[in-house]
C-alpha cells in the first residue's frame, strides 16, 4: 500500500511539473546553486519567492472579492488609505494627512502622489467611485461600510437610500472626505481591508464584465503587479517599480502555484520548487522535528452552516443534536493534527479581549456540549417535532483534501451517533462552493470564516438578516437589534457585554450553526525567507517587506 501511494504521488508530481512549465513561471529561479552571494547581500541572492495556494483566485475585483485567496492577492497588488504593518497595526499607505472634526464624524484624508500601472494618477475620485460601487452592486462585503459607520451605508443596504448618498466625497484630486454616522475607534483598522481599495473608473468601465478576471484586465498601484494568471494553475507577481514605496520592496518575483493535493505540495517543497507549504495531518509526524517546521494557531473558525429553510434542519433540536454528536477533540487531535483546536463558540480564543483584559472565549464559555447519549435524546425530540423518522442530507464542501477529510469524519460521526442520519458528501471547487452557499442551494455546508478586523464583531454581525455573509437564511430580530446597538455604543464595557450576548443568541438560543474547530496551520518554510508577514485579520499575507537571504 505504501509503495502504491508513493507511485501515485510521483505521478502527481510529474504532472504538476509539466503544469509549472506550461505556466512559464520560471520556477528554476528558486534554485540557490552557484549563487556565490556575499554575506548579507540580499539583492544578489535572487529575490524570488515560490509559494503554494490551495485554490485559484475567484476574482480580483475588490468590490466583489469575498475570500482569503483574493484578499491576499489584492493586498499585495493594490494600495488603499491604510495597510497593516509588520505588527498588524494600521499604517498610512496612500494617506499623508488624516484630520477629523470635533465629534470624530467627519474625516479628511490627504493623498500622496501615486500611480496606477497604466500611468494614471490615483485620485480621491478613485476611492469615491469604488466605495459607491460596493454599495450600488450590493457587494458581498458592503456590510464593512456599516461596520465602519459610514453615513447612509445601512440605509443603502436596506434599500432606503441610493448608493450615491454614501458618506464619501472627493473634495479634489488628492482630498477625500468621509462622513460617519457616529465616531468609530475601529475606522483606521477597517480601512486596511481590501473592500476599501480604490478603482480607476475609466478602466473598470472599459473592461465591462471582464474586469479583474484576467491579469491584463486589472490595474495595480501596490507593491507588486500581477503579470501572469493561469486559472487553476497559478499566478506570478513582479515588483511594481512605480509603487510609491518601491524602495521598501525587496522581492523581484513571487510565483504562486495552486496545489490542492498536500502530497504534491510536499514533493514540490522537497524538490525546491516551492519555499513555503501548508502541511496536511499525514505529513505532520514526518516533519515535526524539521527545523523549518512551525505551527500557527489562527483566529479563524471552521463550522457547519445549516439551510434554515430545510424541513428538518430548520429545527433547533436537530441542529443542537448534530453539534453534540461530533467529537471535536478527536477531529483536531487525531484527524487533523495540525495545531487546530476544538471550538464551541463563534469567536475563537486568544485574540480578542474585553476592556478588562479577559479573553472573549473565556468569558462566554462553551455552547452545545454534551455526551452522545444526550445528543441522541435531543435528536429523537427533533425527529418527533418535525415528523421525520430519518434524515438524508448532503454536505457542500470544497474539493480540498482537508475539507474531504473533515467531511468524511463528520459523515462517520453523525451516521454512527444519530440513528437514521445519512450524509452524502458533495465536493466542488472552492469558488463554486461559495456560489452554492450564496444561493442557499445546500443542506449542510462546511465553511470557514477568518476575521476581517480585530474585534469580535467580525464574527458576530455575519448573522444579521440579509447580510452577505449569512448565507443560510437565518434570522433572529433580537440578534439584529443587538448588533445595531453595539455598533454605536461608546461605553466599551457595555458594548462588550452586548457582543457576548449576540453569541448567546446565535448558539444558546438558536443553535444556528455548528462551530467545529479553530484553525491551526502546520507549515514548512525555508529559513532563507525573512519578514513574510502573516496577519491574523483581513488579508492573510503581506509580501511587501519579505526578502530572500541565502
């Protein structure tokens, strides 16, 4: 059996090498042989970084992007008012001066001189156009403008006002004025998020429905330019010589390869085709003593969505029983083995503290835990309430190895522990999974959520009625009301109590979803890679300060 696996892995690797050749990404540049570099001379070391990605980019339209892959690319090829620094704090990007009025509701931003990749200047009008386009087109992340308290954003989302009335105005080419509904201490952090990036109106309209679907159909004003994009295979960044802070950018080239099979990733790493990979659980034991091995606890959660209109899954007892019937500790410790930890709440542990310094997860505790026997009693009650004798449903997952592994574990757990339960696994490409979720055309969906900004609200306002991140037709008016109140509450302790209660409504009162685990990532990254920044919120990676040192 071991020999058969090795042969299959070799065949996969050979096929993938052919793909890399077809992409023309010059992967041979990653070789360090014969470099002859002087110690400390990073520029002569060959500033080429080769990385893997688990999925293709669905779109690079910042007004439509709603996934981690696109956010990371956008963060490295574009520039907004602010970006995250090496310590994940907002720093001025295109902003040279930021002033506000006395009650902190009118913010004025002066822009530095910078260029798009076609030579056009980046102007305040580019921000006004892009932000109003987000609201006009009901983009997936338009709720970020409500979170930022931008004037009229919520009324526009509710269809009560037109997108043209959003509180953003280009005073002149280099002056942007943003008006808020109320003071918001999170504003600068929120403005680092890709949804707040600018767009060149003339170029966007010239491209029409092809905008941002290919490398040549998008403009760049960030540290790098995307010069190649071969769908489902990979993409290539090159340093943007016209970037306003080009002197800070050390890498010349970044090659990103789509690698869905972890075994292929390992082979590519061992043959020096890539410099950083995420490891699957099968590889952790093999590499855990490697000096390049590391484990990162992420602030993201993996969870099950329910279609709340389903005749059986719409029942709270059924949802609660499904939650309790899953041994989450065995999932993380035996199946995944990548540093992930069981999660019984929406907000992960270790990242978000109250004004008094207490961890959110510690304050709210665990929800919907219990024995299999307790789960079975609740299950029987749910079947009785719905009039069902058995339940046959399917689970929507991405076609990645980790998703397949988790889905197979859930299938075994639920079919073993809940009498009459049958689960069919439906694996589709990542982008298609998202579309299926948006259409609520599923029974169960294995989903993930990473924070957009450093506050528990990033996990909690997902569930408001009609929110683009809801994607399961869930609604509780009490939750919506608490979210609205918390957005404008200036007493931080009182606000935090509201944030705790929002999670209680979602999980204690409604058992609306099944949190499974807090993500952990086991990686191999070559020691020569320096200052590659992994952010806990928003776009996950910044390559602006990264370098290769041999």
